[in-house]
């Protein structure tokens, strides 16, 4: 934690009421109704969650109690038994929805596929039968390193069918990140694809897995979906071709019934140390939270075509492309490629072509749309849209208003949803037919969520004052632990304010009770809505043979929210320059992934340190942003390095 005096800069005070037409048809249509349900959920959480669990989910053995809370460990519906894939598939087939479209897929080259619930269930069962044939047992870990293709969702649901624990690795990650995650989870199986289409190129995925597996002993089989048809190396006995391997498999597969607290997935996310955290989510509570929030926050209806642009490799893809959506029998749009391929109108074309009704994206994308110009959305019929969403970082009021007017044509409410990999589901958000909204505010807590804004001593601060965002009570989809590191779980989230979940975000509640989240207050950056720990980049950079020491900090970036600046000391005898900088950037791309590449690299013979040897990151952050340093430099060991570091880098 670096600072608790958080200055709140937003002065936005406009209020937008839910459009009347929207309100009239919404699941929740008044703020009073929202308040009544919310109050019920926090005054009697046991009763509230028990009732919802029995109403919303199909159980093999219904639970008799909802919550067990021994901070920092929570259990929900612990004596209940169920299967996630039954809740996402079988129950809809039984309800006669087999012919309803589950996924509308558009590949970047323009190929379109529609998959019904029946077809999805058949494919999931085939994949599960294949895993069974390969010897997979309940509790085994399965890596999924794929792009945005329906097969990624099929692989996830096939794991859920058998009680296997998946860990999806974002397709933008490179070798070192894949290797570390597979090793940490001791994965036995990996699903991947030859490559994915991105900006007109075939980006190799299997080749990265092949390299990573040179240093992973636990993986026995790799199932390869052929998407691009590009050349791949093949390890006989280890690698299986998805299409060939599935052909003989039956479309019937009995679900493995698991305890409500059985792990569903591990999703790695960046923290303040170099090692990513394996956030563990379990079955019953997670499914209930994502199902309920998906329905109320997105006001999901049977005939909606819902499109979330997040990749399946992030938590948004897990909760609001796959589990929350299929649990509601929703129809989900899935697009494989870049928003600006073959041109900047691609997203608007997709909305027009398929008649998308709900569109959920990130502020960084919205800022890019603004930059690309109004002519693109204006040239397309976006009248099918009825609701817009935002997630991943604070949305500045200007971008909010542009989104509202230019994309939503003033007709569509916007839900600005705050949540995290750890929270599993949306925690703060407007309810679109019920909540009047202020641009830039995440509005109000979802059912069962008790947020508080506190100072460094854990005392609540008055409304209007910035502070740290904590969550007071457990909620069904909260992370249960960090895989293999319960100690770090305690320390990171619960030791700071005993018994309360610490989010790592700064926030404020205004006089009208609206929550405004201002972003991370630790050394975690938010680059284009992707979470990156500076320590992770630093440990990658010092892993390069040229580098003696490295520090990475964020600087404000108009488009990405934040960008990364690295400060480097090279080993003796090496000369700084553009060529070395390019090599280091390439190294980060190769090891972690392109999106983690520093935007600028600066060199010096040493980094600014205190006399006790601690790097003064505060100064580096100012240097990166081009701000005046000011203040007292007498504690620095060698103030002369600052002049060197002020120079622009490469
Ligand atoms: O800083 C907050 C920011 O994203 C962080 C969580 O990142 P991640 O676990 O990758 O999950 C992103 C998608 C759920 C938070 O700690 N954040 C997320 N949504 C918002 C946000 N900041 C402000 N407003 C939001 N709506």
C-alpha cells in the first residue's frame, strides 16, 4: 500500500435516469425494489442465499445451509452437491431449449457458426468422454491456452462436467507465463489450438505450448484444435488432434456430481510480487453469484443476443461469457479477432449483422473507438442495442457520455461494473432499469455485497472522502484461497483489515451513496484493462543476461489507462541504446506476452535508492510521467542518477 490520501478528481454530477421504455420491461424497475432486495440480502444473508440457491440452481443434493464463515475462509452451501455443466446445459435441454442458439461465433476472417444448446451439450460430452478415456480424474488440473473460439468454452464446460479444475491461460501470454502457470497447477492435460486469427495473421499458440512444455513435467496429453491450419510440430503419443480424437466419442457423458465447495477453476492474476496468484473459485457459490448478477445487471431476457468483448482468458470471459450466461440459457456472441480488422468499423458491423442487444466492453476499447472517429459507428445500424456495459477500469465521464450518445443513441442504460478476478462476480454496478446513474460511478452494491471505504487504520471515512475499498461480509463467489498458498491469501486480502476483504482499490462513496472506484493503490498496473504487477515485469527483465537491475512503473496513458515505463541498469561493460532496448522489449514479449511490453525503457548507471538500498519508486513514477520531482532528495544514496533518468528513453 503506498498512500491512503486518495484525491478524488471527478466532479461529475449529472444523473441519468433509466430510459422509460427500458424500465418498463426490466426485471427490476425501481430503485425501491432494488433497495428492498438489497436490504433483505444483507440483513438475512443466510435466508436470502439459501432461497436463491434452491430457486436458481439444479442440485443433485440440495444444501441445508448457506454460509460458513471463519475468516478468511468462507464456504457456501457446503453440504449441497451439484454439477456446473448440468446447470449450464442439461437443464436447458430438459426445458425444451435444445434448439436455442447458445453461441453465435464470428471468426476474424468472417466465418460464422451458430451452435445450439443441444450441439453445445453434445460437444461438451464428447470432450468430457475423451478426457475420461485419457485417464482424467476428478480434481485433476487442465490448462486451456486458446483464443476466442467456441471450443475454448467447450473445453471449460467439459472440465466442469468431470469435476476437473481448469486454468485458462490468456492467449496473449508467452512461454514463461504458460510454463509457470502449468507448473504451479501441476496440470495433466492441455487444450490448445494451432493458432488464432488476429489482425489478418495466424498467431501461433501450439508452438508456445510446445516450448513451455519443455519445462513442465506434469502434462501428459495436449489436445490441439486446428483453427488456422498453420504448420505445427507434433509430439507423437502426447499430442492429439481435437477433431480426430472426438470423432469416436459418445455425446452422452454422465456428469460427475461434486460438493458445492469443489474447485471449479484456478485463474492466475498479477499481484505485487513477481509470482502470479492462482485465484481459486469453487462450484455452487460461484455459479449462483454469476447467474444472478448476469440476469439482473444485464437484465437478460430470453431473446437477447449478448456480446461481451472480453477474452475467455480473463475472469470476465469466465463469468460473463461462459458460466453466468449459459446458466441463464443466454445467447452469446463470440468474436475471434481484433476490433480494427479489416477496419475500425468491425465491431459495429458485427452488432448490425447479428442484431446484438447487449454490448459489454472496456473503457480502453471505448477510448480507441472515440479516437477512430464517429463515422464508423454512425455508418451502421446499432438500433438493436438496448444495454451497454463497461468493465476493467474507471471510465472517464467524457468516454461514458460518448458511449451513451454515440453507441447507445441516448436510449441504452450503461452499467459500469466494478469487480475483480478475486470477487468472481460483479460487486458494484447499477441495475439498469432501477438505478439512476452518474457517469463514472459504479453506483451501488449488488445483492449481499457490503462495501466500506476505510482509512489506513480500518476506520470508515465520511462520505465524499477517498479511502480504501474493503468488503465486509463474505459473498458466494468470493475466492476461497490462492492455489497452494493459503498464507499469501491471508496476507494479501485479510490481514490488512482483519476479517475484511481488502480489494487493493481506492474508492469514494459520495453524499448520494454512489460508489466511485479510482483504481489500484498498490504496485499493480491496469494496462488496457489487463492487470499487471510491476514486480512480474521486473523479474522478467532481470532475467535477461544484460540486465543488472530493473524497476517498472506505470504512467497515465490516454488510450490504455496506464502504460509501462522500465528503468534499467545494465551489467558492466554494456552500452545502453535503442538496440539493447529493443532486445529487452522483445524479451518481455517472448516471456510474458506482447501486452506487457514496456512503452519506454530508460537507462542509468544506477537506480535512485535510499541509503538502505530500497528503490524509490515514487520518484520513478514522477520521472515516467514527466512531472517535477521537487521534495527532499537527501535520503537518496546517489541523487546524480536522477539527471540521467530524466532523459527520454527508447
Ligand atoms: O482496479 C480495479 C479495476 O480492475 C481491477 C480488477 O482487475 P481484474 O482482476 O483483472 O478484473 C477485471 C475485470 C473484472 C480492480 O481491482 N476495475 C475493474 N472494473 C472496474 C475497475 N475500476 C473502476 N471501475 C470499474 N468498473
